């Protein structure tokens, strides 16, 4: 798997915690990106605003009625009304009630409530949502600002630099990947000493590179430092502002933000992680997280349960090699217990697309007998009716095989991974 570093790391989004790739046929290669904490746009704005970063004025509406007194509570020259879902393409989307566009602009405060009424409680359908769309529960109304210049700035944890870097470009508001490709001289990457941080001299130098002039340059330098303080305070691994805008009034405003957080800092950032809304998440993935299982649903029909991410990807690859399609990525980890094996089977069995299950475990830290006991308990309790192929190897494997054999269950044992994949695929023919 290619690992991008430097500016391309931000552009290719390789700063996500885990990138999973499978399928030996490159023409069918699939990429799955897992972000364990995904915030709504309004939540990111709340965090930035609470930490002193300059953002547009905004208000969150839960009902159309909340907009009735908008003019007295939130008076601006022009309003931007944005439906809040965890998907892009909202402006070009449409609602299941026929209303067009998840983003609207109006100068009339009295026009806000009717627009909000057509959004909240209805599904917004975009190029990034399921066919049925995603229900809108909140709408953000923000001040519309006149943008004079658009810049790009990103703080990022970078492997190549062994720490944080600042990536900046005066060509903001556009596809930054295209900027990197066509005009790489317009992108600057600066390693940051995590102790020293961003001193005034560096902030001013970056503001100058971003082509801010006069008094606005000082404001930009101030925002660059504020964004660094926020990045470090919240244990972020990515803070991307596109655009960092100069407005017609001479302000410097973070218009749009993409923020990702270090999962390992969850215990320090409890308030932030508690903001996550999981109603748009796959319920199986939510359940898997509860039992400390790494699960991602896919489009195939062979359910996989494996210990170790590398072995899981190899298992998915070989299933594809023999003409099958994995229905999921499921890594039970090295310290798996019997109850977790049970819950893993429950996840697989609850997916109606799964027509066969392949268990592939190499017991190093894992005791194969633990896996076998969990499998037997799950199969008996759930009355599993689909084919099950099990390949076990490693610690206590002899006892594990005896447990499976003596269970009386129709479990197909496999001698190796190649054999297991062939048997799982053949179950479907």
C-alpha cells in the first residue's frame, strides 16, 4: 500500500487513521476509509469559535419555529442556510419532498423559516448519500460574507516529518489536489516543532506567503497561531481550513473546516468525542465498537472473521482471487474473548447479504480454543443455518479442532487459508 507524505498526504486524505485496501485485481481495487469521529459542520464551527478562532456568525436550528424570531436574535445582511448531514454535495442535492438544494442564501430573514421547514425532517439526497438520502435533523444558519480572497491552510500529523506540519497555499477555495499537481510552487510545507509551536515570525511569514497584505496580514498571522493552538489543544491529527478567507470588511475568517482527532486521546477529549452523532452510522459498526471489534460492512456475501488487520486484508484478497466477494472487514483483535467471538458472529449473522462465513484465525496471542468455544456457543445459540468454514492455526490449535469436531455442528474445517477461501466460495455455487 502506497503511503503518501507531505502535501499529498493531506490531498489524498491518507491522514485518516486506517486505510484498508483489498482485491488483487487492480481494476476492482477498493479503498475504505475509517474516521472514528466525524463531526457535523456546525459542531466544527462551535469548537473553533469556542477556542477563539474567527468564524462566521451562526445559529443552529432544530425546528422551523426556531427561525421565526431570527431577525431579533441573529441579524445579518445575508443568511446562508445549510442542512446538516455527514455528506458532501449538499448544495446540489435534493430532498425526498422535491425541494431542491441543501444550501440556500437569502437576504430576507422571513424567508429562512419556510426554507428550514422544507429541510428538517426530510431526507437530503446527494452524490455521497445512500439512494434514500439522510434525514436532516438540524440546520445551520450562518452569516453570508463577501469573500475577497480564498487561501488554504492545514495542520497535519505527518509521518515523513515525524510530527506536525503546516501546509499552506494562496490558491484556496479550489481542489487543492489540482493545485499540487499543476502549480506545486503554490504549496508550502513547514515542519512544526511541537514544543516551540508557531512563533510570531513563522505566522507572519506564512501570512505573507498566503498573500495577505497590510493590516489584514497581521489578522491572518493571528488566525494562523490560533488554529495551531486549537490543533494542539484538541489532539487533532488534521485541521484543514479551505478557505481561510479575507472578507470585504477586512476580516480573516475560517469558512469551512475539516477536523480529525487522535483516537488515542479519547480519554482526554471526552467532551469532543461525546459530540459524535451515530444515527447516520451503520448500526453494526456502532455495535462492533461497543464490543471492541473492528468491523466495516461491505457489498459481498462471504462474512469474514479474522484476527489481525493484515490477515483480514489477506483473507479478503484471496476470497476475491477465487471469485468471491467479502461482505465485511472484521478484525476481532489479539485479546479476543469468547463473548466477543459471539458478538462477532451476531454481526455476521445479522447481515442478510451474508450467505457463508469464513473464520481465519492464526493464534499467536490468541488461544485458538477460545475462538472455537466462542464459535460453538454462537452457532448453537443462533441456530446458524448458513455454511461455516473455519481455519485455525497456532496456539492450542489441537484442542480447538477437537472442540469444533465434537460439537456435532456442520462446520467445515480448512487446512490453510487457500483451502478455506476455496471452500467458502464453493459454498455459494
